C-alpha cells in the first residue's frame, strides 16, 4: 500500500541564503497548518536557519524543525521522505554554490568563468536527482518536487531520467518579482519568458527577455531589467526565494496560480504558467507562440553551454571545448544516465585545481 500524506509537510533541502528566504516567506504566508522540515548537512545549520523565521503574520500556523542528512552525490533521501511524508520537497542545495566567485578567485573559479554556467550542470543536478529518485521509489502519493537549483537545465534533465518534478523556482520568477517591485503593475498580469542567462549583464536588445505587463511600455521594462541585473546577487536571490515561498504556500492551499516559472517539464528556460499541485501548464499570451518561445529559450541554453536532447546532455561552445579537454565528452555529449559519473569527475577536477593554485584553464592538471 502506498503511503499517503496526512498533513501539509514541506521538506526544504538546504540551509543557504535561498533556503532561508524561501522558508521565511513560506512560514509567513502559510494559509493552513504547515510543518516545515529544514534539512541540512548539519543540525546546527538547520537551527541557524530556523532562528531567522519571523514569528509575524501567519507563522502561528507553522511548526518547524530541522534534521541533518547527507545531501551529497550518493545521498539516500528515502528514509527522510518516508518519515515526513511531504506534500512538497523543495531543493535548495547543490554541489556548486552560485556564490562560487564571492571570495578570492581560484583556478576552479577561473575555469567555470572560461566556460559557461552550464559546465556545472551535473553538480547542480545532484541533490535534485536524489530527491526525485526518493519520491519516485517511495511511491508517496501527491508529493511534488520543486527545484531551485538551475531548474532551466536540471528539470529537463530530471524529465529525461524519467523522474518527477513539478517546476522550478527563481530565475524567470525572480525577474517577474523584481519587475513588479519597480513598475506599476497588476501582479497577476505580469508574464515573462526568460532564461537563467537573463539575470546576467551583457544581454543585447535582440536577446532580451519577453515581458508583458499592464501599465508599462517597452522602454520602461528594458530599463528596469537593466537595473535588476545591476543589483547585488543577494538582493535578487532574496526576491526570488520570497516569491517561491509565497507560491508554495498558495499551492498548498489548493490555489491555481498564474505566474512565471522556470523548469516546466522538458522545456528549457522559464515561461508564464498556470501552476497547481496537480501540474503546471504554459500560459503564453497569443502574440507569443509556444514553438517560438521554446526555440528562443533553447538558444539561450546553448549560450550557457548545455542543453538536454535525446537522452543526452549536449555541450556547446567554450563549454564543449572544455568538456573535451578534461575527457568528459569526447563527442560533445554525455548520456543523462551518466550525470553521476560526470559530477564525480568535476568534483575531482575542482579538488585538483584548488590544490594547484597556479593552474589555469589552458593548463588543466587532468
């Protein structure tokens, strides 16, 4: 007999900045009794996160606890899923921090910068794959996976592996939330088609995100997007995480939410959607044909160095060249089933590069 959820439990995997802001928002916007289980690599990290949950607003509906477990490459999350029977599992942990360049540059940082962010895809995917595998293997009814770790690429990878995932958080949702904070709007009227790449400086006018929002003309939106990209990463991170916490609170209440989200099924990038706990469907305005929108997001995925096609991670540009040089993708591809092997190789390379302070991307110690 399959286990059945008996309460609104949300398992949050990770204790970093995104997990903290997400958990705060979920606690404050919960519309019904909710148990939040924060999972970190140490119990101390989980306790630090929980101390930051403000007791204001609807937090009285929330009980929160923390636990520690392995979130690494070989993690087995089935016992955790069986113990807490979550309605939603939110992945906020990966094996490559988005703040990798916050400290002094090292050889690994220079290597990632010489490629594109897609180079780190197997490291981004690790915890999400293990969580999805745990949900699938336990047979938990109505448990949904929501992934905040590079969902533009990782969620299509999960689908290619035959694993369950509802949607992503951040990225296009961050841009939509930031635009709403800058321009007069009707929040439910904002629709955005954008890729993770649109958070970075250097986007040309031809590459710009597609935005439809009431009361804002094209130049105003373009100027607002440029301002958003200039914000500190932490500010954007907190906005996207808070939007994610509010979204999950509304989904748990049974609502169908009109919003913009990344990681919808096998599609690269992010889109306007109608989201519910039963699934998400695209909600593109008539001027934006689905085929055109998906093709545009595919173009941005290639610019970030990797796409998912025909059961393979396919690498592009500088990322393809680097993958070949380190012996991971001689033909420019890696079967999705071998993501773990690729992740192990990248972890070993990162360790070697950080031990070899003089190494450079042109002289890899492989």
